C-alpha cells in the first residue's frame, strides 16, 4: 500500500507502507521519481531522472506542505 498525501503541479506525494522508519516522502511524476528525507531536515535522498528545476519545485512544495506531510506520516506510521 502506498497512500497518497497530496497531488500538486503534476506531482504525487506518497509513502510506501513497508519501508524504513526514517521520515521521508516519495514524489512521482511522468518524468521520474524522487525520495526526500523530511527529518532531521528536508534533504534529497534519491533522484531518478528529474531535473534541477523539478527538484526545486518539489522542494518548495515539500516546504509548503511540510506539516501536512509530517502529520500524515505520524498518522500512517504510529509509534
């Protein structure tokens, strides 16, 4: 299961249910996919085929939706 947190500007922001415990988000679009760590700070973990422009757009969206992403993570992965 990979719950979608939100979609914006052609990007899908989601989690994989069975993955590592460090807080992160996956982002998919038609051009490729990235993974960003959310803690201890927002940081690119992995990039598959997205441009620097796309990475900047995604980072901006992560910053704008940071609380929504971290709240959704905590709800989906209760400790």
